[in-house]
């Protein structure tokens, strides 16, 4: 099992934790991760783009001139796609782009991405994330202590903790490149987009229960 240092809010080591090798020590599967990202982005599409055909554009009920005898091209309606203000040919229509991906594949992609983040050294585990006040200034100070931000640069960071932690959620709302979610909201896109992933110990335990394959449950242990 991989062992990771647990840090406190002062960025000091306070112990070790053993992570499940079923989740955090999985071989990288780029094809599976790519398929999961495509599925996530497709499901996120609104699909509400719409244009009007000649039958939807208002007006055009009267024939502009008679069919024959004028020397001009025959026209049935001023709302023809050839005319300014007319309808559009083969324009976009509302469409549902979403499709289902098997649960085992989605979870497998998450396990592969989490394992790679850990191997890169971009996965941080905090003992407990508590802020005294829901202030942006206090949250920014925390990020600086964890070496995730300074005056010149903000690291794209995903923090996984309980959404009931209102001080954390409110304090981070005005900070760009930072997202707060819980273990149930972890998705493949966020794991790839953010440079650093910060977990609380409680979130790691919840994720362990969510992603461990059925029949292979293993408890997260603190290293002696």
C-alpha cells in the first residue's frame, strides 16, 4: 500500500497514512481516461443551440411578385434562405449529446487518474481543514502556507472535503483557480485540470468506500 505524509494547516507533517492500492496504486490507462473525459464533456453540453428554418421565420406569407412575366427569378417567399432575414439551411437544432458510460469504466478512470496524481507528487492529504472565519483573506493565507499560492502565482487546486464546511466553501468563492467539492463530486475532468489535489483524511476514507471494487473493501490505515 502507498504511504503518504499527512500535513496540518501549517504544512507540517503530523503522521502517515496508508492508502488503498486498489485506488491509489493502479496502472495508468490513458485510453480509459480519455474515454471518461470525452463522456464527461459530452454530458456537460447544453445542446440548446437553435436556428430558424424558413418555416419558423415570421412573415413571408405573400408572394413578392407574380410567377411569370417579370423577367425576374421566381420567388415563393421573402423568407427564403437566399434572402436577407430569411431562414437558415441545415442550422443547429436542440440535441442531447449525453451518453452513458459503464460505471466500472468511470470508476476505473478515476482510480487510474488518482494513482497517477499520487505518483507525480501532486496529491496532498491534510489532517483536518478548518477555517476560523469565512474570509477570502484567511483562505488565501492557508493556500500560501500549503505552498499552493503566492503573490505572483495561483496554482490550480482541487480541494476535496465536506461541503458542510461552510467557512471553507465561502472563503474560497472569490479565489480563482480553486474549486471545493466533496468525495461524491470528484470527477475525471477536475482531476486532470487541476495541478494539485488536496484531500482531507475524512474525504480519503469516503473515496475509499466509493471506488474500491466490490468485494475488495480495505480500510484506510494510519501508518505506525
